């Protein structure tokens, strides 16, 4: 049996369209030609490809699943799961503790440098990395336990 576009009947440039987006748990597909598939994904905000990708990444982060090639600071990939990296979690607790003392991200980065603390690629922390750590939703559950 020859497949054709579910909407217009074309047999050119067929693509499998998920009826319920994969990012929402859908598994069933229907054939759509490139033109009809494009119309579906550009006609409503929910089905825009970028919106679906962002939703998928958000859900994977929330469920501690791998979503790109680089793990967030404080975590490491083990298969397709994300697990805490103990030495980095200790660093995160230090950053939170310094922040709780009222230090800015720049002063925290400077203090870490004074203590000879380095990031995972062997360089000193910069204030932007400190800010990312402080704003991270996965890391925000870490309770500071170190005091200086």
C-alpha cells in the first residue's frame, strides 16, 4: 500500500507527524507531506517546533533525563539519567553559603579563586557561572551547609 499525505493526498516529501506531540507523551503518527506538516507546526503556538523542543527539554530536566551533550554543573550523566556529582555539589553549597552571606556573584567568584577552587574544566569560576548556578532550578533544592 502506497502512503499518502493524510490531509491532501500528496505522495511527495512524506513525514511522520505525531498526533499528540512526543514532548507530551505521544507515540502515534500520521503521514503528512512537508507542506501540510509545516502548516500544522506554524499555525498554533503549541505546535511550533521551538515551543515543543523547549517543553521537551524542560520535562527532561524536571525528570533528570539527558537532554543535550553537556550536563549541568553539579550533575553528571550516567546512561540517559542525570545524577549528582558530589564534589560539584559541595562547591554549589559553598556558593549558596557565600550568597547567603550577601556576597555578589562577582565577589563569590573572586572568593572561590582566592580559595583556589576551579570549575570542571580546570579554570577559575566567573561571575556568570556563579549566577547560572544560583538560578538553576535543579540546583535550587541544594541546602547550604558550609559556613566561612
